[in-house]
């Protein structure tokens, strides 16, 4: 066996998260960006990237004729945004609540 770098290699990476799991993941992402504010200061805001993603995702679903997926996509998108925004204000939330809505509960112990 051997390992080597191949610049043209393609990797598919995905998760099959439920809507609740995506909410929790984005809560944790919001906490991260709130605690590491220098990243957003030196680079672009996550919200502007999110808007770009939403526009492209909607275009993809509509051009592929996947209109039936749009309601779930909208719920997922709203769930992720709500989780992210709650993560950004996590200092105002109780530790018990944060444990319940975080994907990584051990972080709050």
C-alpha cells in the first residue's frame, strides 16, 4: 500500500443530516464564529456566503425541475439560519439549553 498526492483527484463529501441535526450543526458554527470573530473580520461574512448559496441552490433545484424538493429545502435553510443566529448569541442562553441544541454537547460541560 502507498499514499500519494494526486491534484486531479475528486472527492465527494456529504452528510445525510436530519433537519434537527443541521440546526444543531449550524448552532455550533454560529458559536464558533462568535468566539472567533477575527475570521469574519478578516474574511467575508458568513451571511453573504449564505445568500450566495441560497440563490445558487434555488437555481439548481428549479433548473433541474426538482420543484417538489423546494419546500423541504426552505425548511432546512430556515433551520440552519435560525441555528446559526442562536449560536451567534449563545452567551445569552443557559448552558442546559445550549447542551440540548448543540451537536457537540461535550463542549458545554
